[in-house]
C-alpha cells in the first residue's frame, strides 16, 4: 500500500454497513490505498424503546464486527475508530482528508433510514471534494465483475466530471463505458402523432448528438476502452436503474453544496439511490 490518503468507509453495525465496508476495501485495494473505517455515535439519537441498557453505545461491537469482516476478506491495511456527532457531518469532514467516501444505502435502522434524513442521502446532497459511493445491500462481493461502468450524461459540467471519473476507473479495471442520456418525451417534445415526418425521432436524435459531443474527447483520450451510447426517451432514473442491473457501477454528477440540507440533492441522483441494483458513485463538481 502507498500509505497515503485513505478510502473512508462509514460503518454502523448493520449488514449494509459491512457490505459497504467490503466494497470500500476492494476499492482501496484497486487504488493501492489504506482503508479508514469510522463508526459515528450519534449522541443526540433517541435511545430505542424497551429495557434500558447498562451502558451507552461506545462503538466497541461495531468495530469488532468490522474487524471480523476485514479479516474474513483478508484486508489488512485498515484503521478503525469511533467518533461522536452527526454521522453525515462527521463523515463529510473526514472525507476532506480521504480519496473517497463509501457508505451503505441503508444503515442505522434499515427501513427507517430510507427517508430524507439517511446518512447516504445527506452525504450525497452535500459537497464532497472526493467521489462518494453509495453501496446497496444487493451488491454481492463474490459475483464476477460485469465489466460495465454506466455514466449518466446530461451535457453539463457535472456530467463531464462524471465522465472523467468513469473513464479513469474503466481504464484501471479494464471495463467498458456505457454513456446514457435520457429525457422524458412528454415533457420535452410534442406528441409523436403530430410530427410532420413520422419516421423521424427528434428526441432520440437529440440524445445521440449530445452523447457524441460529450463523449468525443474521452474516447479520443482512451481509445482502448469500449464505449456504448444509449440515447433513450424515458425517465432518467428508470433508465439508469435498468442499466445498473448489468453494471459494476453507475456514475452521476452532482453540484457541490454548502448548506446542510438533504433537500438540495438532485432528483435523479436521489431516485437512483433508491433503485440502483449496483453501487452508485456521485462525483461532485465544486462551485466557485
């Protein structure tokens, strides 16, 4: 290992947290980086109903479970610690001294965390200077790699950041790129029945043109990487979720934020966190 900046993983004692930890270890090994796993004890969280416990949560059991998981997968270059505070805020602060932040899609209570206040949603909504990975509980560490990285393309600066990251990762993993641009036909174009030329599909033509322009520089820089273009008329979340079923990763762009509010998360990224079958990477563009 390089001994440089680590991959940061948020752990919470849940099954989802351990799955995210395993994914973070694999990414750290790929990047030749150490792993830093952190359990954040939320001192303001209401205690569960039922009999009182003898002592407050000190994170010992969570760290023990994480150590067992790292030992099981044979990853040695890791440090583990307990912090106190708001989980998302602590992780975002630590991420500034990391190369990536990895969290589980559902943690700290399972179904109850599938709301706006979940750690993954808040982390995604806020500014991070490093890629943020959200790992679903459907990810199988034993499944063979599919060799496909899906990138959501929308023609924006954030979309270019996502493409850069996707191509760099594809080069490191010998994967192909699937560039996807989707628009909802009913919102952007008139009813197809009123088109003068029924054989033309202007929405698809627009998608294809945007994809070609967005991908042009990257295909020239990485000519060895297989690239597919998918211009589709459908809701972007549905399209990316379908593509995720046969992908190793979906990459989307995100605008950097400073206000601590999950409500500022883009609707596509938010919907994708719920429905993606594979890990999602949110690559934030930092606003000046």
